[in-house]
C-alpha cells in the first residue's frame, strides 16, 4: 500500500549538486517541542535542535545560464543544534523553487520514420514527395502525433538536464495519439495501455538515484497528472464516477495519487498532492467535466452534474488548505476559456479563483498547443452567477454575450467535423499542411481584443489586480508547432518561516470527513431528483443544503496570496524551451537538444515577477497593438510620427508574442493562420 503524503520521510538526496559555501539564512523556528508531536511534514526536530534554511551556491553556474535558469536558487532545510552546527546531513532536504509544466505528449506507436505526412505518418508509400516525408523527431504543422523518438528523447533530455533542478512536475495530459486516422481507429484497451506506459515512464524519468522502487509516492520529485480529452475512449467522453474508467485511471496513476484519496478520485479523476508537505499543494482538476465537447456533462449547476460535484470537492478541499495556511496551484488539461467550457463551469472557476486568492496562485493548463495566457474576470463571473439565480435565465442567455461573441473557438471550428477535436482533412494548396491548425492567429487576436483590451485600470481592478486571476497555457510536446515545455521558478527564500507550530488533524481524518460530506450531498441530489419540478419541498431542501459550489466571499482583511503579492511561493519567472524541428529535419545526425525559447524576464516582456499585476500589464501592452486602436488615429504630423514609433514598438511586442505562441515555426505567415 502506498504511504500517505503526511508521513513525510526525508529522502537521502544524491550528491547531484556540489555544495560549496553555504549562506546561512539562520531562521529560528520557535517552539521545537511542538514540532515533535506534530504530524506535519518537516524533518523531525528534537529538543536542543532547530530547523535551518540555507541558500545553496551552485558551482556549475554556466549550466544554469545555458538552461536559462537562475543559479543559487535552491535552499536546503536541515537540522542543526542551537548554535547552527549541522546535526544530521542525511535528513536534509533541498527545495529548488522550480517545477516543470509539460503537456500533450501524444506519443504515437504507429508513427514510422520515412512515412507520409498525409497518411498521419502511419504509412510508407512507394513515392513520397520531399516535403511530405515524416522525420524522426516529428514535423511541425503536419497533423501527425509525436514519433516515439521525440517522446523518449524529450523525457531523456529533461531527466539529464532538469530533473535535479526541480521539485515537482505538473503534467496536464493527452498521452495518447489522436483519433485522426480512419485506417487505425483507437481502441479502449490501447488507450489504457498507452496511459499506463507513459505513467510508468514518467515515474522512472523523475526518480532520483537511490530512491526506492516500491515507494513511488515518497519520491522527491512529485508528479501531478491530469486527464486529457484524448486519454479517454472515445475521446472527450467521461462519465461521472465511479466507473471502470475512474478505477482504471486510479490504477494507472497509483504512483501519483495518495491512497487516502482513492474514494474522491473514484468520483471523477481529481485529487491533490502536497508538493511541499504542509505548505504547497497542487490540485489536479478533471476539466473534461467542464468541457463542452464532453457529451456526458451539461453544466456545473445541476446537483447531479459531475462538474457540480467537482466544485463540491473543490470547496471542501480549498477550505481545508486555507485552514492549514497552505498555498495551491490549480492544474488541468482544458483551460478555462469561455467557449471551451460550459459557461456555468467557467464562471464558477473564475469566482473560486477570486475568493481564494489568498491561497490560489494560478492555473496551469495544456490542450491548446499554443503558448499563451488568459485572464478570468471575477466581477463579470459574479454578475453572471447572480443573474443565473434569476428564474428567467438559461445557460444561453446568462452568458455575457459581449464577452464571448467574438471568440473563434476550437470547439466551434472543429465541432462541425463530428467527434474530432483537432482539425484535419482540410484541403489546402499543399498536402504537407492540410492538417495544420486553422485560424490560431485569429484566436489570439480575439483574446487580445476581447479579453486583454478589457482589462480594467487600478480603480476597477484593485490595488494588486485582485479582480483578475490568470490561466497559463503552455506549449505542447506534440509537434503541432515546435515541441516545448516550461520551467517555472518560484520564491523559496522564506521557506518554512512562520506558522509551523499549528497542529492539524491528520489528513486521513480529513478524507473521512470529505467522503462523508460528498456522499451526503449525493444522497440529497438523489432525493431531489424524485421530486417534481414544482414540488414545494424542493425549496426547503435547497435552503437546508447550502450550495457549496458557490464560494463564500473571502473574509475581509485576508492578506493576498503569492499570486498577487511577492512572498513565499510567488512565481518569479519561467523559461520556455523548444526544439527546432526544421533544423532537426535538415540534419541527419541531429541529436535532440532543447533550447531556451525565452524567459519571461527577457526583452520585450521584461517581467520582474509573474504576479497577476505583471500579467495584466503585459496583457495591456499587447492590447495596445490591436488595429482597433490604430484606426482611431488622425492627428498632426508630429504626433503621428511619435504614435507610429510607439505603435511599431507595440506591434513588435505583438509579433514576439505570436512568434512565441507558435514556437517560432512561422505559422503566422501561412494563410490558414487566420480565418
Ligand atoms: C512549546 O509548546 C509546548 C506545547 O504546545 C508548550 O507547553 C510550551 O510552553 C511551549 N514553549 C514555548 C517556549 O513556547
Ligand atoms: C552563485 O554562487 C557562486 C558560488 O558561491 C558565486 O560564485 C556566484 O557569483 C553566485 N551567482 C549568483 C548569480 O549569485
Ligand atoms: C432567456 O431565454 C429564454 C428562451 O430562449 C427566453 O424566453 C427568455 O426571455 C430569456 N430571458 C432573458 C432574461 O433574456
Ligand atoms: C421572469 O419573467 C416573467 C415573465 O416574463 C416576469 O413576470 C418576471 O418578473 C421575471 N422574473 C424576474 C426575476 O425577472
Ligand atoms: C480613480 O479613483 C480616484 C479616487 O476615487 C479618482 O480621483 C481618479 O480620478 C480615478 N482614476 C481613474 C483613472 O478613473
Ligand atoms: C521572495 O519573497 C521575499 C518575501 O517573502 C522577498 O523578500 C524576496 O525578494 C523574494 N525573492 C525574489 C527573488 O523575488
């Protein structure tokens, strides 16, 4: 049986970092005797000892520079005597203040070297034109999934270069090839098997030397998977649990999901991990219950809806994390963008992020294959939720049309093509690009003009941008564009300072409680279902059982969390990596080597930190490059000249944003990039 997170064991770390001088930060952690009894997470401290956090000085600074990472960023937590002399080096634990976000790997076992792009790289033909030939590491904008070599070499590269520099991995799904080849339909058994293979591989890739094979949950690098819309059969389709599917996914992810959460996991493939025990957690959300393309979910308002139940779980979980003074990242596959999600799920997501802005740092997603970010506006979301209590309101007309009408959305674009969620089968001038995605530049322009441009000024958004939260969508490994992933760096300067003396019930008690509460709610939903619509008892039952899927207002005076004000766990920067597939294709001896695409503090983003305000600022700058703004200009020559200069600077910013979104594939120059 897997051991609980709460029984944190200190791992003997291998000597992957040569430790030079140690800069003592010398924090005193107060009452030591209470720690002894605590069920919490830190190394055991005895009388006459204390915990000490020290900054590590890396001697391989060049390596960090090449990787675009900040040297000397890691800290070590160790036990010393009261004079500060180290007592037990074996019990030391290192936090690097970094994590990996990787998504949409889509390894494809059918992908063959030297096969044909129009055949999804599944088939060799007697004659294949040069530009339709499939390459060993994949071909951008080809509509083919990842060759096994791309998938394997990518993970090997990450193991070699990054594994020893990170604390955890957020892995947001889609580990199976697309259902895009009618000659090779996907089967349920194959999908489970591929999910299992990728899970095994992930567990292996992030295992430290000397770690024990039989205790995967205890390993240093925690891995938090979430479910992708292509990880299920048929794709997009997930029923409310428990089902064969939820049980199978639990088995497949048993190395990542704490055993105490099996019951909640079985409700719908969601769970959380403490990545820094007692301090920092990551929630894995099954976004397919919010996803419009999942025919088995309709909204997040009906008590029997799996999305509603997910919010019940979120409510209890976030409350508990807040009580424990923990901070949390949200993660999932499909990002909360209005037209991706049922509107009631989208607005609930926005208000939960807002009312828990003291603990939620942000949201991390995949699915779009495009590097970008989107704001969530709590004022609009609250307005819509309140409007929905209006008896005359349906999901359709409670939507704020102004906000969503402009979107060209993946679902609408591809929905007409049946079950398929990625576009293919379009006829273009070249077969090479028949399956390249359609209209992604237009999609980003829509985000710019209808979301970024509407970000309010300080008076309406709060001193630290409290009104907003952000969802961050990373690039994919699948060569829709060039393959990529990113490393986030977060603040660990003051790790473990503060309230470690608190004692909480063991997590097992909490899970007993949460299971009971959720089961009771299920029973209530069953009772309500037996009533007629106009049964007067319905109202009483609803009053009795407050709707937990709508958050309480954040208690006034609660300090803002790491997403808003620089503090422990605040995101500082990220570095985005990419693989240039064109160079790879030209060179038969090419050895896979990811390069830094950009870091957020590089020009022209120049972001000092990645707080909500920093994202608002970048969004505003991007919005200014909109042609909507340009057209309103008709001034004197002098002003015009200055305007033009400003404009060219902002449109350079937009160009950079677009180039980064498509990982320097030049996608934006193809006619199909707009629609
Ligand atoms: C430490 O905690 C223990 C148990 O909570 C308490 O009895 C003791 O007075 C505390 N000591 C100090 C110095 O605060
Ligand atoms: C990191 O630590 C090394 C070793 O002490 C030192 O030489 C270097 O200047 C430090 N680098 C930074 C960026 O602080
Ligand atoms: C909402 O839509 C329904 C049916 O489409 C319509 O009858 C109703 O008047 C609308 N309500 C509002 C407030 O627009
Ligand atoms: C709902 O619609 C009815 C009929 O159009 C109207 O009489 C009623 O006032 C509306 N209710 C609300 C809360 O607007
Ligand atoms: C913001 O509010 C202050 C005080 O109410 C007011 O003086 C100022 O003009 C407002 N600024 C903007 C840009 O609306
Ligand atoms: C990390 O947060 C602390 C406050 O807790 C702050 O003093 C420090 O400057 C931050 N570090 C960075 C790199 O921003």
